[in-house]
């Protein structure tokens, strides 16, 4: 099993990825609302941001579950 430091780093990466996804989705929504780009491009930006958010949340959640499991066994 991975040691605790690697799990903490992986958890931090998942949280950063989820936050980055939120930022990308919000930027895409603002661009679409202000019609600065074509709405189809903005839709792709928003969907990409939402996808990154789900992936980051999954990584952080599964890593947190492993970290919690490690603490229970100690």
C-alpha cells in the first residue's frame, strides 16, 4: 500500500484538479453569458470543467477513503 505522504500528495492533487475544474466551468459560463466566444466553444469549456471537477473529486474521495482506512488499521 502507498505510504501516508504519497496519499496526502495524491489527495491534494485531486482537490486541486476539482478546484481547477470549477474555475474552468465558471470561466466558460461567463464567456458564454457575455458572448465573447461562440457558444458551442463555451459549452465545450464548461463540460470540460465539469468533467475535471468529477475526476478530481473521485481522486480525492478515493484517496481520502484509503487514508481513513490506513488510520483505522494502525
